[in-house]
């Protein structure tokens, strides 16, 4: 089934995606992430054995963005900022203790984050799963990684019914991960993509970029304007 036929079969559109549509949109997201975020780790498609009943796909998978670093500086005015993997490497190389016998306290504390974008067969929308850990691999409790989140995140999670964080088993890794709960996602995606989708065959491909521009803010990941501008040009 091609995109245009998929759109026709879902008019009026309910804000959801099929698993096939998710896979298509994930490929677009991965390509654009690489193009507009060259200093960040790549957002890669991870292939997994077939997991969802009734799926027409021979293999399934999810998008994986890993080893994203959030740095907590000792300076108050720089208490919270993101750090890419390249910056972290440069930071480590720049640290030169003046005395090998002297224990030097690090200026920065680096926390690592893995983000997975996974399709929910129940809600028929993408879901953001994530985990956080120290440089030594020790997981961070929620009370600690909550401090890494941007200041407006707590306000968003309090005011919005679709931005609360829960913990449950990762659908493919069978380990506990945190996730941004998907309830309400289809409703606000309908509002976000409220244009005449019957005339726009690209909106399915652009779904994840639009979706991530909202949910990424909750965990401190911004969608580059170039990715969003590209959506506008495609829809014009």
C-alpha cells in the first residue's frame, strides 16, 4: 500500500500511524537527523525480530539515539546544558592536571542518555523511551536525572496530560526504561498536522519530525529549525 492510498483509507485522519507508516517516517527522520545534527550521535534504525501480531512486516525495529550527554557545570549560570559526544571528547582531551599526584575534582559531571523511538500498537503512535546513566554505567534514579531536564519540562509535565513520565519494560530489550506516556498523542498530532492531509502525500513521512519537535522539548532535545523548515517547504 503506497502513501496516497494509506491517506485515503484514513480520512478523516485520526492522528495515528500504522506500523508500516511508522517505519517509513522513521527512515525520513533518521536521514534528516543526520543532515541537521552532524555534531550529535546518529539516530539509527535498529532491526528486531517481528514483535507485533498482525504486522505485514518481516522485520520490525525502532529508532535509537544513544550516548547523548547532559553536562551539569559547577557554574550556576551554566547549570544545565547539552553536550554532544564530540564536545565530551574534546573536553576530556583538554583536561591536563598540573600535578599527577594531586586529585583534581572535575569541573563537569556528565550524565549519559539513550533515547529510543518505538511504535505503540495500542495507541498507534510513536513513544519516546529513555534511560540515563553515569559515565561508569551506573543508572540514574528519576530524582537525579529529573535535575537534568530543562526548566520548562516540569511545567509541561504538570500542565499537559500527555507528557507524564512512567517506567515500564522496554518492548524489545525487556529491561525497565522510562517513557513519555503516549496518551493524547494522536489528538495533538491532529492539531499539529491540521492541514488537508488528503492533498499532501508527504505528511506521513514528516510525522516523526513534527512529533519529535514537541516531545523532544520535554527531555531537552530540540528539533533543528532546518528539519522543520524542510517540512514547511514540502507541504507548501
